[in-house]
């Protein structure tokens, strides 16, 4: 659909270093599978960070690692964490922003664009084959594989014309039933990825940094 503007507030906040993938297909090599092998790109990106830092001649020594998944990125984020559970030990908190979290509901709500696109470009079929296609990609199915202690924040806008509130609420309900650590924010009149909501990143960062042991600053002891 589009590429994230590299100057957007989610990528340029404060002193955070933000690294993202365009995934395969489009402007990148390979073929997009929308939740198929493209999920490997997210895992490989994290593994590549030391080499990337060396190439750029910079030092990346993060005390905290957070994941923010907007829109489709939320789907990719949960699939990545579930398929590569070792990454859950390297991430301190995760945020799903206006994310596609219930694929059945998304297809039902948007039959003329999303369902058609899935059928035309990504192999969605009717019947059992289609059910298997959705099951492999549905974030709801990742919940049993998520570490219960991993803090999760799900944010939605009430005026989002792409993702229904039901999707996020279904994900929250399933996470709560599984015993996961989840918070939920519903932003009045917020549009898709809350681009019309001033200071939303301030609120997100406050949540990320609150009660995060990795944010603790250890000052040197004074000599007496």
C-alpha cells in the first residue's frame, strides 16, 4: 500500500534509534507473502543490527529494545515473536498501533479491497485451504506462543477507517484469557495510526519507559 515516511514522529522521537524493514517485494528484493516468509525479514533484521552498525560506523548499545508495529506492522510483529520465540527475550515491551490483529474480521469487514487483494496477490482461497492461509497469518493465533510476562500495549482510534475496534478488542480478550500482560488504549476520534492525534508518541514513550528495569540509570557512587 505505502512506505512509512522516514520522517514520521514514530521514527524520529527523542534520542531513540529506530530501525525498520520495508519487507520483501515492492521496493525490496523477493516476493511479498503477507505474513509468510516475509516474517523472516524482521528476525533477520534484528540479527543484522551489529553488522549494520559496523557498516555505518556507529555504536548501537541499547539498554532497552522496544517493538512498535503500526497497521500491518502489528501483524508482522506478533508473527515474528511467535515464530521466533527467542526474540521475546531480547525485547522489553511491544506496542501494536492501529494494527491488523484479527484477520478473519479484517477480511469480513473489507471484502472489496483486502479480501480481493489477498485472493489476487497472496493466494487466499475459499474453503479449507483459505482457512489454513488465514490461520498461518492471524495474530490471534500467536497468543499461546507469547511470553506472559512480555508487556503489550494495543492502541486503536475510534475513527480508524481501515481497522475496526473489534480487531484490537478480540486480541486483548484473547491475551487476557491467556494471562498475558496487556494494556489497551482507545483514542477518541483517532484515525489510522493516529496521525491526527498530537503528542501520541509522548504517551507511548511514557508507557514504554514506565516500570522498565532497562531504563534504570546506574550512577557512579560518589567518593567520600
